[in-house]
C-alpha cells in the first residue's frame, strides 16, 4: 500500500519562504508530483520529480530524496495568490496502473499581508 | 486552449435519486480518471480508464456507482441510488500516459454534488 504525510497547514507573510514537506511509504515508487488547488477550484499541476535533486520553476522548487522517501515543495517570495492547498502525490510503479496517483491530504498555505 | 470539461457544475438532489456526471477529456489523451474530494477523505481515486478500457475501479462503491466511457470524448459517472454521504466534489482528469515517462493530469472544474 501507499501512504503520504504532509503538514495540514502553514501560515506565512508575503515575501517569505515556505517549505512543505512530504514523506511517503509505497510498495512501488516512480515519482513525486505536486499539485496546487485554490478554494473552489481544481487541482493544477506544479512539478514532478523522478530523480533525486531540486527542480526549479520560477518561484517554486521541488526536491526529492528517494533514499529518504522524502520530498518538499519550496515556495519563495510568497504572494497573496499563493494561498491555496498543496498536495503531494506519488505515482504507482505497478505496470497496470500507469499514471495512477495517490494524493496526500494536502497542506493549506495561508499567506498574510 | 484544451481543457477538461464537466457537467453539471452543481447538482442538488434528493436521496434515492439517480445522478449522472459527465466529462469530456482533452482530445488525444489516453487516460481518464474520476476522483471524489471531501474534507474528511481528501482526494480519492474512484476509477480510471486507459484507451476507454476500465483499468481500476476498486475505489468505487460497486453497489451504487458505475463508470463508463462510451466513446473517446465522453466519460460518465453514475450514482444510483444516491445517498447523503455521496455529497462531495467529483473531479474528472485526463492525461496522455505512457510507461517510463511522467504525464501530468489535467483536472476538470468538478461537479459539486449535494444529496439531501
């Protein structure tokens, strides 16, 4: 089976940096994804890590350590519009479940002025 | 601008009624997913299809839920009979998935279902 753990909520001020950690346990790991969801909206893809290391996309970066079963999403220069829920998701390695994702419970990021 | 569409966006119904939710995936995508999101359970995968064939529906209550993909442009999720505990937001997502490569999932806007 699979399980993912991430904090339920993080609060920070505009301009700050926030790191959202995600630890996972899975019988077959292929990669770690991050999705963003604003209130009332749909999840949208942010990043994907299959190999160890840091992936940077603008103000957002994602990191993976396969040996530690751990990853994080880094949000820099926080803006009010970054207030949203952030989900980590693990891709199942089983050959009959290509593309299947197991989502974490989500981290609510609250950005204050 | 290709996107996943879902209808209806909102549905209020009474317990025992049939509910049908529809999804049009992005043209060319080979995999379609149905998710349910609630505060308590988070985002749960109900079923998914690849090239219109059902791959896994183990997340779905079999006695009342059914998912089909009658053609490449339409996926449906039916609940019969509906119960108050089915109240949730139901998302459809599609992606072009291949083994050995990552393919992001594109989510539709969701159907917010309320069963009274």
